[in-house]
C-alpha cells in the first residue's frame, strides 16, 4: 500500500508518498480500505515540529478517515461495511494511508447521506464540537450560545450542533463568511474585523472558543451569571480557569477523544439533515504537500480532504 510519511520536520515538502506493508488488524480491530482522509490544522503543526505529540520523525500523520471494512476481527462490523471515525487519537493512527488498522469502537457506520469525502471531514471537528457543546456545555433549548470562529472547521459544525439543540446562536466570523455561517443556521454574525464582540454581546449561556489568544479571557464579560466558557484551545490554562471561577463562571477545556457515542450522535444528526460538513477543497493522495500549504495559510472555510 501507499502511505504518506516524513523523515524530518519542516514544510509541506517533507511529506512524501512511499510504499509500505499493510498493517495487521488485532482482535477487536478492523482493516479499513480508506476512501478519503480529513485534514486538520493540528497535522500541519505536527509536521512542522510546533507540537511534539508524535515525537521525532519518521511518522505518519492523520486520524480522520472514511472507507470500507476489508477485514473484521470483531463482531461489530463485517467486510464491506462503510465506516468513518477518528481512531486512536491522540496516539498515532497512521491515517495518511491507503489501509488503516483501527479499533472497532473508534468507528461507526457511515450514513448513506454522507459521501466518503464528507464523512472523513467530520470526526475531529465534529467530536470536538459535540463534546464541547453537548457533553460539557449541556446546551439545551433556549440557550444563548456564542461560537468563536464560526467559519472554520470546528466552528461551522458547532453552529449546527447548537442550533439542533434549540439554541440561539451568535458567531464571530469575517464579513466574507457571513453568508456561509448564516446558511448554517447562525442567528447573528459578528464581523470581528469591525465589531468588538465583548462590547456588543451579553447574556450568553455558553461560549464555545475555537480561536485562543485573548478571546477566551475577553469572553468573560459576555456571559450571564453562572455562564460557561468551553474552550478547544486553552484547556490547560489554569490561570484563566481561576479567573472564571473567581467571577462565578464555569470554565471547561475540551481535549477531544474518539467517543463512539458522540460519533453516532453526529452520524444520526447528519442522517436527519441537521448537520453537513463543508469541504472547501479536495486533493488527490499525491498532492498532500499542496493540501498542507493551504492548511498552513489558515482562514479556511470548513475542511480540506485527501482522496485516496
């Protein structure tokens, strides 16, 4: 099979396509013939050495996959089943590959309403948003929710999940993404290049932060008494957590994990028509360096996907 690996840290050019032996499925695992691979900004940081999650090269990046079960050493799936998921995160899943061995519990059946490209784009961003808003945030009917970065990968899914839970959703996004986020269900869109959300938004029940920087700290003033900040980027900031506690607010950091219950919730919501993942662009397997150059540029609308 072909895999995409790197022998050193650096720019997109360090990613190379090579031949490698197929992995073996252990008991309780499946072999998946991969159809599409979702790409995430985290992988660009790992490639460049900004975040030492996988140690030193050589390694194979990637977690988000959608494909067809080729071998099943479990009762949960059979060969031919179409599945998607985020296996093994944060350990290496070696998902930039034509075949991936994955724990059966880290995958669910792909909804017929989603293509493999769409399904592969969903796991990391979808699970981050679901675990942040549903499991931690407890968003429910009538809540006022502020989503920071609503046009991005996690943010555009978070808008839809919050709307599906019955919330009134406000989001920050650039003017160029206003129509996009409103089409996803945002009730209000704030152009962060012209308007300071901290001066215009009030009485928020849950703030969902995907941006980091000073956004989380400045969000303290927009929450109602007892409100809740859920951050996907400042989860280990103990000083910030202490400020929220002192102000009588709740602070939670989300470190995403491959939860099959949440993954099934995402699949069901997509099947019901309440969730769609936006794919800005797809790239063939061989053009992984081009895809990573676009990842490095940031300001994406939704996700990038590699087709196999």
